[in-house]
């Protein structure tokens, strides 16, 4: 290994120079604090040791990066005062931290035996497979033994989850359920001043205040670490205080990161206030960013040398060192000796970390993305269906074995009621889902039957709805949130992509986000349209690794697939998106008025669930395979009937699952006829048909493949919609052309 003498950083030299001057000049840097504010020497030393470790980890990360053997150098230098926040909390308090949290991580780890935090962090920096939380996939602050849930670097995206977790710890207690965390836990969540301007932050703060205003318990401590700059863009002086301190229902605390005694005292008051009152608070930590945004950041490109060096006066390490000297705990020489000893310890640990194995295969990297236990899922469904046999339903439909014909909406309603009755930890929530029963009546009666603690309305903010689900999943509950329309999902898609889907990836499966997100969507609504209420864009969901995307069409499939999603969420912690075709909710007929062809009995017994990635097949011949899903199924079945009358045999394949795609059945059905027509109600670009055709090519299919789809267009009002949507005429015409 090529080892070089570590380079020094100006902030490193400044610390040593300033402390050395205290001895040579006989200078007392600061008057002792008032007697009533003095913390013990042990507290200051513990704080200082954590801060020293964090600082030298930053220096080592930059050195490793310069050598080409380190891969992450967004440091905590200047933010080390967040160690005082860790000191004020319990190790069992769940923490969702932003990326400058080295001081916090080391201070909390000091309270837990068997944890070597310097080793943990450096394994992450060098992307070692033995790193204890992400397994070399990313450098994050997280560890189960420390109750630190790893977060990605996405700006403020973890705040809705933190709100949801605080809410769910209290909600679980109200329901008499246990969570991973004690009943009186405080959830702590940190973010930067630049992130405070993000819409995600605004939504999370509003949700926290909204809960507090309604006296809904929410034990959440939000810590804004304000260093005055976001990469190269300055935060206006006083902006954080002006914009956040007056937030109604959020109690305000603030502290100066360069004053360790103030930090210890204020952080303790803030944590105790939240723990006692079970209400949210904002802690403004005024700090400083040293050494730039990251190792690749050329800070002199946007800040003057004078501005950079002026910040050194606010270095929290100097503040803690001054307090130690002032209170007779250490002298200046001992401060330097302690500083250099920590440097040597970190350097030696870094060299050992370089010898650790890295991830070596695609399978190893992806191992934690999508767990799949089909036998356990089937068993869970069996238990649910057995328990629900003979139980009255809230929809007023008498229970029977596959007897009573149900619409799609009624079938989903019954499946939700079945789950709520079986699993006391399941929650159904969203805008209008409770008293109203949903815009389309799909959740009607559930609130009355199971109560407002388990079926409840949320405020109108999709990020907060999904954040509540994220927190509920972490708390061990099984959330079933509703996003009112598919078009509304897109403004909150990062809560699925950047948060829910990555949790297992960045925690090696230690933390999970079980959830089933119900999303009414697609088009073809008569008399109620427009591009927000009719939306057929699914591309944002289909490229998220590990996320299950269900697209039921028939009532019996809908109930069985919902059971599968609920089981996969509970058993394997899967994130499932359940796309419900609005236009089919109350449809009863298929071919002629009164035929009841689009109703079905409620699935029991052997028909209890549909395994993930299992297609539905309707075989009426072997001349052409028609592949479809959602609203396309009814259209395709009608086309197949008309073609049969002309002597053409059609094999209809209902995908049912858009992810995972039923590749084996798709390939088999294609080979059975040698001709495939994909009837896709989603858009031509980024739609389902692109995935289907690619899957056929990957499988080596050499027959004829064509597709018909909706146009690359938003969906207009009224009859104009049918100029851009897939229709039966196009399906039938193209099928005949292929034959």
C-alpha cells in the first residue's frame, strides 16, 4: 500500500497554533463560566473526545481521497458541537441524521459497549464490505445498536420520515403495541440551513405543527445545524431564526456551537422538553463549516481567504479546549497531546480499514434490495383468509365462499377490512379516506368499523402522507397510505425512491419500510377528467430497484393481489405500490349491459392470493398473444371475443404485476403463438410496453412483436381524451394486420 505523510489542512494548523499560544503567552482564553453553568470535567472530556475523533476522521477521509483509496469526504468539521445533542439524548432515542453528524455518532457510540465508531466510519469511507450498517454500499451514519437509522444525502428527504416515526411511536402506544423503541422515546432529526429552504422541510415542519396544533403527540426534536452556507450559496444572516423561530406550535431553542457549556445545557433542556411534553421542538445550532463542502470543493472559488480564516475563531474544538483549560481539566500541552493521540489512533485505524474486503459482485451489492419469501407470503395469506372466513364485512356484503359478486372497489374494501381485522398494527390513511370513505368510496365504512386511531385522514401533502408511512414502517406497523390520484404521486416520488426503497440498501436489511401505497390512477373516467384525475404515467415507479408495482384489473385479482402485497410488506419489508384503475372501480359488465362480467366473488382458499410476478392468462386460441394490464384487460378481452367470432384464437396475458414483471409467463405465452401484440394504456415513451418488449428481446424471442399504446400526451377533458388514449379499435386493427 502506498502510504504517504498525511497532508495538513489550515484548520488543523490553526487549532495547534492557537492552543500552543495559550502556554507561551500565559493567556487565559475565556473567563470561567458562572458556577451554576459548569459541567463536570468528565462531560467536557467526553464531548471533546468525540469532537476530536470526528475532526480527525474528516482529515483522514481527505487524505484517503487524495490517495485514491477513500470515496467520501463530506465532513463534519465545524459541526462537532452536535455531539452535545447526542449527550442530551438516550442511546435508545431514534436518530435520523444529516451527513455532518460525526460528533453525534461518536458521542452516542461512547455510551454503547462493543461499538468502535472510528472503525465504523472509516470502513464506510473506504467502502469496505464489513462496514456494519451499509456494508460498503455508501458512507452513512447508522447502526442498529445506536438507534441511528441511516439516511441518504438527498436534501431534507428524511424529515417527513422523522415526523412519521415520532407520530407512529405514539400511535403504536395508543394501540397497545410495542415498537423497537421505548414508549417515552424522542426522535431526533438533523438538517442543514440550506435544506431548511427545501419544500420537503417546509412540508415536514408544517405537518409537525399541524399535529401539535391538534394535540396529537409528536415527540420530535428537529435540529437545524446552521453553518451559513449551502455548498457555495450563503444563507442570509439571521434567516433561519427569522423563518423558523416563529413557527406556531414548534417550541424554539438555540445555541452557539462554539460554546460547549451552552450546547450541553440547551440540548439537554430541549430534549427534556420534548420527552416531557411529547410535542415537537426546533433546536437552532449555530455552527460553522470548516474545510469546505467536501474534499472536491474548491472553497476559494467562491469565498475570500479572509472569510474562510475568520470562521476558524468559531471552531467548536477550540471552544471545548478553552473550556477544559479554563476549568482546570487539561492544560494546553495536554490538549495538544490528546489531539495528536487521536490523530495517530485514526491514522492507524484507517490503514487497517484499507485491508478490508470490498464488495465483489452484482449479487452482493443487490442482496439487500428485494427480499422475496414466497412460501412465507403464501402462509401469511392463508392465515388471514382462514381467520376472515365467515366474518361480517363493513361494506354490507354478506360473506360467502366466492358467491357474492363484487366490483373492484368492493373487493379492495373487503380486503382492507380483512387486513385491519387480522393485523392490529395495520393503518389505513390518506386525504379523505376516513369519514368520507375515499373520493370513490373504496374505504367506505372502515373508519366507523376500526376507529380513527387506525383509519384516519391526513393533511393534503403527499410527502407527509408517505413520510407517515415511512415512520410507521420503522415503528413496526403496517401502513397502507393512499395517494389520492396517480398524478399527485409525482411531487412526492422521492419519498419512495430516495427514502423507502433505499432503506434496506443502506442498512443491509437492518431497517425496513414495509408499506402498501394505494394509488387510484389511469384514465377512462367518464364525466370526470383532466390530466390530474386521469394520469397514465408510471415511469417514475418502474425504475426503482426492489419496489413492487401491482396493477390489478379484475375484482378477484385486486383482493388477492392486495393480500399478496400486504403479506410481502409484513414478511419481507417490501415497498409496494398498488395501482388501482379508477374507471373500473364500479364497473359491473364486460360485454353487454347486465352481463355482470366484471364482477367476481371474493377469493378464498386456493385463490387467496396472487404470487408476486404472476400473470393472469385467458387462453382462447394460439394465433396471437395479446399482452396487457389494467384498463387494457377489459378492452383486450372484448377484442378477443370479437376475433374469436372471426375464427381467430387469442391468448390474452394480463401482466398484473408491472414489477416484478412476469417474465417467464410472458416468454412462454409469446412462444406459444409466435406473435405478440402489447396493448398498453400507458404512454408510448416510458410506458409498460417498452419493458415488455425489452423483456421479450432479452429472452431471445424471435417472433413478431408490435404494440399499441396511449400517446405521449397529457390527458385532456371530455371526449378529446380518446384521441390520445389506447382504444379497442386500435388493438383489433393491429391484431388483424399481424394475422
